C-alpha cells in the first residue's frame, strides 16, 4: 500500500508540474542559458545571433553591439535563474531572476530584478523574441511588434 501511495503521489506531482508550465523544452532551456551567459560575457555578437529573424532584419548588428556596449556600462550580470514559464500565443514566456552589480564612480550596489522574457520557435529553431530590458538594455526589448 505504501509503494502504491508513493507512486500515486509522484504521478500527481508530475502532473501538477507539467500543467503549471514549469517544464521547458531542453533546447529552449539551452538557448536561454546560452543567451544570458553571453550577456554576462558582454558577447553582444552572440546575443544578436540568437534574436528572431525579424529583429535582425530591422536592426544592424554593429548598431546593436555598439548600443548594448554603451547601455551596459556599469552593469555586471552576476547570475540569472529561470523561475517559471508559460506558453502564450505560440511563444514561451519565461520569468527570470537577474542578480546585478551596478557601479558608478561613487558607489556599487547589488540589485535583483525579475523579468518576463519571450522566446519563439521558428521553423523548428528557438529564438529570443524579448530578452527583458533589465532597466538598462532597451535593445533587449521586443522592438518587433506583431
């Protein structure tokens, strides 16, 4: 009886996790981690390459890189963590917790932000639709509107 109850509870908990939207396609999980690891390294060429094709069609890569370098000055992304996800209108919205150190000439401050990001699968491949502007990166926003 004890084993049957454990199996039942495990099945129920798996169902709840699956229904809550907290399971993420492994290839999307990999892309999200790759995107923010590139942001940590200020590798704006790589983050650009992960954006949806419509974004790249209207945003030149050099402009993007120059603006991201300028806007990210004084910000250091220390860590990021996927908190939850949900599918809306064919896109996956992922809530991410960001931990930053923000520095100026006078002081340095640690801050934590929670932001919804959006990811889209196009022709079987995941892309970043909106990486979250994080109060300082306007080109991370979804400048492509539906």
